[in-house]
């Protein structure tokens, strides 16, 4: 007599709930669990998203009160958005002025300016 154990794979889903802020921006491969982006992100608008996903096995659960539903678990996954150098540098002022004495030493600092940009 041969016993054949059935193989039940795990499937993955993005949870459709109001508290799942990332559901519109990511999708998941049901078979592998790989998460993909659906939009182009801007780090300056939002730096991270919480994505709630669910994994279900394919077999009816043996747990009491499961009503034959598969076992499942949900988790939040935090996805950080890395910054891209997409903002040009700028100076605080349009004009900087400085004076230097004619007898100052060579390599004397005359003026220090600093440029900024909106990238983190």
C-alpha cells in the first residue's frame, strides 16, 4: 500500500483593509511571496510604507473551530524608500560679499558658502 502525502503550497495576498497603507502601491506574487512596486516613489513625499500581507496554506486546518479553512497568518512588512539624488543644490542667498585685507596671509579663508538640497 502506497501512502501519498498531498502537497499544499502557500499562497500570498496583500490584505485589503483600511489600515493597510501600502495596498495601492505594491503587489505580491501569489506563489513566491515576492513583492513588487506598482508606482514610482518619491522619498521626499513619504519615506516608508507598511504593507500587510497574508500567507495561507492550501490544506484545511486541523485546528478546532477552523471550519475547514486553511491555516493563515498576517504580518505587516515595513518597506523603506531609498533616496535618489533628484533635487539640485541651491544657495541660501543670491549674492555673497566679503572683504579681505591686502596684507592677509596666503590661504586665509575669505568666505565660506554652503549649498543645500532637498534630498536626505
